[in-house]
C-alpha cells in the first residue's frame, strides 16, 4: 500500500527542481523516526542549504556536514535507486569461512576480483557515485541523485539500457555526455524517462545527432542546454549544428544556451538570424575557428575534413589571416534579433588555442597578438544598444578584439554590467 513517503517521492520525481517538495519529503522522513531516515532528512536539508553558499566556499559547515552524511550512508541511499533502474545490487562479499577461503584462492588467479560494493565507488567531495563498468556516474544534489554523466555509452553494462528507468527512480534534472553521441546511440537513449529533464550537456555534438535532439518530444521541458557544436566540414563549419539547435526546436521554454565550441562567422550569423527561442535569458558563445572532432571520432569522412582544414591552413601561411572584422555582420544580425532584448546575460568571448590548433586558428581567423583587425566599432555598439535594457545584468565581450574607444564608451554607459574578457 502506498505510503506518504511514496507519494512525496513521486512528487519529487515529477517536479525535479522544486525544493519545497524535497523539504516536505525530509519532514516526512523525520516523522518516520528511525536513525537512517533522520540522517537522510538531515542530508537533504544540508544540501539544499548549501546551494545558497558561494561555490568557492568548499569548507562551509553545511557542505562539510553533507559530505560526512554521504560518506556514511551513500550505499543505503543508492541501493533502492539501483534496484528501480535495473542496475546490479552492490556486491556484498560473504562472511562465511568457506567463501572467504574461496575469495583468497580466486584473488591469487584473478587480476581484479570483485571488491565490496562493486560495480560502484563513491567520492564524498562531490557526492557522486561512479560505476565505470557502465560508463556513467550519478551525482546527488539537493539531497537526491539528480545528475547523470555518461563517459562511455557503449560500455558493456549499457546493453541493459538501465537509463530508461531513471525517470521513475530519481528526479532526473541534468544529463551530460562526455563524448560524441551518434544518431544511433541517441535513439537508444531517448525516451519518456527524459520528460522532466531540465538540463542537457554535450561536450561534443554532431549535426546529425542534433537533428534528432531538436525533434525529440521528450525534451520539451528542457530549460538549459550546453553543447560544443563540432565542425565536420571545411565549407560549412559548425553552422548546421547551431542551426538545428536554435531554429524551431522542441525546447521552446529554453532559458539558457551555452555553445562551448568556437563559432565561425556563418554559424554566429545563423544563430542570430534563425533563433526562435523567445524565452532565452542567457546566451554564452565563443567566436573563432570552429572545432573539429576529437580523437575518438568514428567517422573517417569527418577525420578527412579535419585533415583538409589543416592542409588549407598551412597552404596559406604566407597570406593575411581572415580578420576579426568578419564577425561584424554577425554582431549586427544579433543586434537586430528581437529575442536578444530579453537577455539577462550575454557572453561573447574568444579563447586562445595553443600548439597546432593555435596555428590553425591564427591563420584562419587571425589573432590580436599578430595585429589582426578588430571587430568593427559600429557592430559592437549596435549590439550594446540592443541589449541595454532594464533586464540586462551582465554583458561580457572579448576585450582584446575591441577598440579602446569602444571599451571606454561601454564602460561609461553600462558600468559594472559590462565585462571585457
């Protein structure tokens, strides 16, 4: 028969970011009276209280208490989640004499006998449970396991597709992928268990996968998206990936968009002209040479495009680099976009690459150190005029790419709301 705790747990799962429901769950745990329930209630309250503490304060008493409670109880808190998701129960070595002798014999012939709690380990500092055999980790925040990160979706354990049960087992708020996800892999991952997902992160994102993402009805509740849009063609850069992310996607309620890879002028302009995300409040982009696939690329065709990029860059070592002025029209297009006036935070930066990638970047898009052109004053001022609304909290711009007069003008007009990175 369902209990009050069962009903409250379902409410936590259905409203994954509602801290009030979680605190009500903690109150119900206190009423249960046993020591384990009281410890879990204290952990929930401590983690929620710690969310108001500055991130740099790692030794705040509430954080230290939450870590201590997690260290003592993580296994009992994780065991029911693992069972609900169809994951293996933590390994408990038998204490019988016969079994202890058998383990000693096996340890002499096996390189890695199963340790206690296999396949799980934990780190109390970040309240995370790791299960590398499944290529994943789960982090507790706000007193509950709510963040899943995949480092390897082709790990043998993932044949169980346990992640399809996560939406029932825990309040799934954040999902992150550390490597490239192919369209076929995303089709395995997608499903109703993502219906309440609020935050999605891709360290590397391919155009074909992006098409499936933007059309998935299971991502309609998404509010925060971070992605590194990979460049897989020399001609198009990463414009296709960016276009799929912002042009009539299913996540119409998206509030925050972070594009962690560099955008070239075509992709930046597509972002400005094609974006239909009218609820967007935070935008974070980097400009420069679009990044290619990493070393785990599975497609030889994409790898060939990276080689073509390198060959073209070194073929033109004696010519002038493409100037930063090429981004001027994109900034003007962004200034003309109606949705940009709703932004509370806008960040446009340009990172500095080193080594081979740095050489490619300098040859294709220039560098301030080599005296390349600056972004045109008119384009920067047009953008500043567009975002200078009562809603604006912070405007971050690439200071080295702006003229001194523009920096002075913006500092006078916007005061502490403008930052030059």
